[in-house]
C-alpha cells in the first residue's frame, strides 16, 4: 500500500511539473508612451484614465493615471480625496520603501513612487512642470503651478527642485522666514528623517522629526508650509488638526479635502 501511495505521488508530481513547465510568464503590457504628455499629444481625444508609461531610460514600464486637460496631458503622481480602492482613505503614514515604490491604486488615492517620479522628471531633453490642484474645506478650488519640477535620485534622497510659481494659493513650498523653504529639501519619512529639525518647535513643544510629529512624509524643512501626505479629514471634521493635508499659504487651519499633484513633461 505504501509503494502504491508513493508511486501515485511521484506520478502526480511529474504531471504537475509538466503542466507548470508549459505555463509561460505573462509579460507586462507594453508602454503606450514615455509619459502622459506624449500619449495625449499623439491622441488628443484620448480619455483620462490609466495608461502604461515608460520614461526615457526607465528600466520598466509602470502604470499611471493620465489626465487629458485643455493644456495637454498630465501624469498624476499623487491624489488625496479620502477614497481608496476600497472606498476608505488610504493610510499615507508609510515607511521609506513604500514611498520609494509607491502605494494605492492610481485610479484612486495613491502615491506614484519616488523612483518613478525621478525617472519621469529626469528624461533627457525634456523639462517638466508641476501642477497642484486643491479643494479646501469650503469647497473652493485652488491651484499652484511651477514651471520647472524635478525629483533627484535616491543618492540625493529624492530632493525637490522647483521653478517659478504662479497660481492662486501662494508659493507654500518656499514658505517663510520661520518655516524655511522646502525647495531643495530631501524627502523624509518617519523611519528616514532628513529634515531641518534639530529640534523644531511648535509653541513650547520640541520634536526632531516632522514626519513623525505630523504623522506624514514629505520634503520637510522646519517643517514647512506644505504637508500633503498627512492624515486626511472629511468636511465635517477638517479644522485644527496637527496631522492633516495642508497648503498653509491658502488654507492654514483647515485640512484640504482634495489634492492632486500632476506633471507635464515636454
């Protein structure tokens, strides 16, 4: 009986091996363009949605949300609106590796990933712009536009580099004399702190990490006037939080209901 059992087991494993050897790995879908700007330029009537892109010199294609606007195609790199793929807010209090590779579903709340942002904004022969769209707690719409935008490499800790500002919300990234500028600052998470706090103070409270104190991640100075990765709050509970979604030159005491960072490269 034992011999019969072992024989059947050997036959079963042999059949399983043959079946598995016939299964070919399904390759990822081919890229539809180097970025959303190129995709929309080649097909102006393309709908906004999910596309596969592969920037110049990027080793692999990746999925991104492309927005078709009147001024061209934009690659969305972050969205906050309290709606993840499961209908609930996505937790943005993530470690360094999550921010490197990205998280969330690009159709909903998400962070595209610092590695992808670096590849996207460092394509040879292209310059990129950054647009930040916002909706505040009073349902007012605002925007900030920077005519140059680049994210440095991992070796430079994905530092932020911005051009000239225009918009109706104020140049919060460059802050004021107390907050310091976030332009040029490296990225920080709670487990990889690169900010200017040695320590920082809010009132008489001292702390050494903006990311940890604000339950967030970002390009922090001391700590700065922009925090778009803090805890999202709904419209009935959006005032007075230390961890929130802030653009403080426009909405300093109320958490934003919606933000979207998007990039156009040409």
